[in-house]
């Protein structure tokens, strides 16, 4: 294994670790908001009331969190690509 291979693998692992670190917090918060939204929907249907389908602060926050999760996942995928490239380059 040459120095280029090791550099690519190290950069890939660093990108995966950094992406995972950026992924954890927004994903947890997104899941909590999604669960809370589903709970409110169940309560409203049980109560028989119609739920307003307009934009809420929670839906805007969920969209921002989805974007952050997507960006972190892309960073992890790029890191995985660097690791594979580091293993393939001879």
C-alpha cells in the first residue's frame, strides 16, 4: 500500500466520522418531532376535529433537520467512496 492509498483511506475515514457526528443530533431531533406530530394527529382524529394542514413551525424544523441529515449522509457516502478509492488505487 502506498502513501496515496493511506491518505485516501484516512481522509475517507475522517469524512465518515465527521458526517456521522453531524448526522446523530438532527436525526434524533427529527425522529422526536415526527413522533410528536404523529401523536398529535392521532389525538386530533380521536377527538374528531379537523387538523389544519398549513405550515407549522414543527414542519419547517423537520424540513431543516431532513436537509441536515441528507447533507451528513452525503458526506459519509463521499467518505466511503474515498475509502474504496484508496483501496483500489495501486
